[in-house]
């Protein structure tokens, strides 16, 4: 991918793959050194179902050798059915590589380049077989204010990333004092007043938040209330059918500090609805026939 490009043109294939099923796509952004690669490695290490990772060049990401089973050109086959594809020839080619696979992954995570604008990349989510799940941007507490003081190109890039995010995760907490945390948080609130700003206490915690993008949320109920370190997780059982207006009232009543929520419910018409809340974005849409599955409880993550 050319890092200076602002627009991405997607040429649609004639037929949708996998009988019309859509795979959720998470865009992971953040300026150079924010910690994106660390988060991706953590996700791969803890993956319990196949995911696909796209990076600018497979050779640029230091994937743990224990996870690599085979390399074939611009693709790494990883343990657990996961795969890592290169973006060096563009998004279209990378998504074509995935479309050629007989079985779709459960989630695609795209590591954007350090200066990429996630808003420009979001257009790829409309390509057949894939749908945008979330835009998560890491903010380097130690360097963010310096980046804003540098050339206009760098400053414009970091501001565009912040404004495009569904969720902003502060990284490198161990390198700064509380005063710096407060100043950076205040600046992010100025740039994106309606976007959730969270502390990424660890790669494990961040990987858990990003990984909730799979179609069916996974949760080991017996392991207590805390799932992702600082994030609190609760489960709202939805037994049987729920009326649409009751569902809307339920979602309207979720805590104000809800960061993530996901579930599949059946409404009174018999339709299955996919509930997706990430940061400031909320959607409740019919689940396509190709994705029909059993209803789930609603998993809610707050911070």
C-alpha cells in the first residue's frame, strides 16, 4: 500500500464469496511506534478461532516463529487456522487472497501503516465478503504531543487518525507520568469529543477488546466479571424472542461508559438481529441468511 494514498478504490468481484457471508473487519491504526504490532502478536497468540491479519508487508511484522506453520509468497499460514497476508500490493489483492480460501476467517484485523488515515481505508469494508466492525487507534502517550508539534504532514496524520477512531487506546503508559496522561487525554477530547478514550494497560487487554469483533462473542462465564484486565464485562441474557422496541429500550439503557457490546437476538418477526456497539457507533441490523446462527446473550464491556 502506498502510504501517501488517501483514497482506496475497490473493484468489486462479480460474486460474493462464502454464499454471501460477511467477515467483520477491524482497522487497527496509530502512528509509528504506538504498539500495533505488539497487539497483533498478542491476538495471534491467544486466538481460539481462525483470524486473518493484514500488514503492509509480512516481512515487516515480527510474528512469533512458534505461530508460523508455512510461508507461501506474501502469505503466512499460522497456527489455529489463522493467516497473515501482505498489503504491499494493495487492499484489493490482499482481500482477493482471502476470498480464494474455501473457509472464511472469523475476523480480519488490518494493521494500517503509521501515517494511514483510517477513514480512507474504511471503504474496503464494503467489499463482498467483508464488513467494517470497528476502527481502533492506539495513541502513544510518550510521543503524541511531539507528533503534533512536528511538520504539518505528521500533525495532520495523527489528528486524522484520532478523528476517525471508534475507540482510542492510550499506550506506553509506563513511559509517562500522570500529568502527561491528563494533558494527552484532554487534547484527544478536543480533537474527538464523542470518542471513548481508554488506557491500554497491556497488549493482552487491548487484544481482548479488538478480538471481540468475531461474529459470535466468546466468554467464559465462570471466570469472573473481569475479562480484559481493566475492562469490566457483563452478560445480559435474552431468552427467546424480544420485541424490537424492547430491544431498543434495552440498548438505550446500557451504561454510558459502554465501550463494546455484541450479540445476536431474535425479534418478534422471527428475524435474527446482529447487535454491534463500538465506541460511539451503534447498529442493529438483520443477520444475513448466510450468517444465520443461534441467538446469543448480549456481551457488554464497560470501562
